[in-house]
C-alpha cells in the first residue's frame, strides 16, 4: 500500500515531463510555421499593388526612355508632355503589372509581363551592329521564330504586319529592343495579331518600351449579381428588370458569336483555358471582349500542352482545358475533350439561366427550354461523342432559344 503513493508521484513526474516536452515541441513548431508564414507574407506583401510602386515603375520606364534604351509611340506623352497621366494601380498578378492611366482624356490600361525593361531577354545582335541596321529580312525571320515559339504558329510576312516596326532613324536600336520585349509577351502578340480580325479582343492603343496600352473596359466579377456591371453599358436609368434581361440575352448571343469566331475564323482553333467573368468585359454595344488571354492557345500549342504523361484523366486537366488519359500508353490525348462553349455554358450561362433567375419577362416554357439547353451544353460529352461533335448542335439550339427570347422581350415593350 505504501508503494502506491510513490507510484502516483512517479506517474505525475513523468506526465509533467511529457507535458513539458510536448509544449516545447509545439512552441518550436509554432515558431517554424510563423517564420515560414512571415516569409510568405513578406513575399506576397512585396507584390501588393500600390500607387507608390506603380509610380516608381513608370519613373524607371521614363528613365530608360531618356537614356535611349527604349522607345515607343506613347513614351513622349508619358515622360515629357504629361499627356499620359497615371491614375492608379489595378493589380499585380504573377509578375504582370496592370495600371490604369488617362491618355489625352481617355482612360486606358497599361500592361507589362515584367516590371523592368532589362528583365526581358536582350537581343545580342544589337550590340554587334554599330552604324548599319539589321537587314529587314533577318528581323522578320526573328519575329516569325519568336511567334512560332510563343504561339506555335507559322506566320507569313503579311500577317506579321501589326508586330513589325518599319520606322528607321537614330533610335532604330531602341525601336528594335522595345519590339523584342513586347514580342516576349504572349498577350501582346495575341492582341496585335487579332486587331484587324476580331472584335472580341482588346484594342491596342500604343506602347512605350515593354509596356503596351489597351482600351479601358470594366471586367466582370463572379460575385456580381449579373456577372458584369450592366449599369456601365445600359446606363443607370435603363438598368430596370427588362433592360437587364435584354442586355443579358444580347451579351449571351455575343458570347456565342465569340465561340463560333474563335473556333472557325482563324487558321487554327483558339482555346480559352481560363474562362471566368474576370477575364471578359462588355463594350457599350454589348460585345463580349476577352481582356486577359494569358491562358489562350491556338490548336498547335494546345496539343503540345495536353499531350503529357498520365495515370488517370485527372492528370490531363489543364485549367479549363481537358483531355483523356490513354491508360495503355499512359499518355494524355492531344485533342481537347471539352471546348470553349461547354465551359462558357458552365461558368457563365448557368448563372444567368438558372431556376433562381425566373421572371415574368420571358415566358415560363421558354425559360425551361433555355435552362435545359444550357444544362446539356455544360455537361461532359459521352464516350461515343466528343464535345466538338456536340458543339454545332448546342450552339444552334442556344442561338435559336436566345433569339426567340429576344423577340418575346421586344413584343412586350
């Protein structure tokens, strides 16, 4: 019986020691995790979008312009005449800098994939040439090779016209160096090449060094009730229920036009692999515009991206672009299994044409048909039918139903 109190004391001592060891281990782990969180937080904080940093970036751009390192048709207005005026920083995302400015009273957006001009790959042959310019044929070949490397496309000299600066003079080296920095930005190449071929991409206004300016449009947001701020396009006085529904139907039709256009009107199909409201905007004529095409790929590049090793279909998912895993050879298929229309139906149209948005403006049977068509469009294809085979049927059905809804609204006015 005497040994029992001693045993209790021993157990208590062991328990206290274990508790102390546990507390020390917990404190050490907490300190390590806190240090890691601090480092991560400091990294994120350094990329925080601030007016101070954005002004500093543009000041550095103008310093490079004054030294003759870079040039562009907007540099004089930005750095000398003060006709291009900084407004505020919009966002920094994975290195990309996006800044809002006013140019001669017009709002514009300045974009660059990197902050500093010297961060872009340098064209070494510019240092080798002193008084004689690089032959134009050689420069055109370099542009063509860069476009093929970035987009996977082979372009003729005529097609490369929007990418090419033909001006000569004392600053031709700065012109070529600036052009080369812009050609290292996929989005700039897309917007430039598609300027004259598509109303569904942003218009490029000009450039200064590695920064290029595009038209200002308000992006959509997933949290917005109608996904896009319709008061900016139909006006606050017209933002009543009927005007909103009519605008949504017109915008949906424009989305379908964009899908058909990107699928059929270029030499290769253009795949959008990051479809969300934030990557689109609406012009005042209700045209849908792709404002962020960092994750857009023409067919040759898309096939290279998808064709990877795999052990299951999940390994073949590249954001919104999917393919199937061939388990026999453990390789993803090069052909995309879904398509732009399916993702737009899933991420955009489902929100607009869901049972929660029923109203008296469009007849109830018509609403049910639209909801059914959108649901079928958004569903994955069966094994015996690819999404590319289903697209024409879904596209034509949605066109028809939206146009019928449009006529119903017109008759109700």
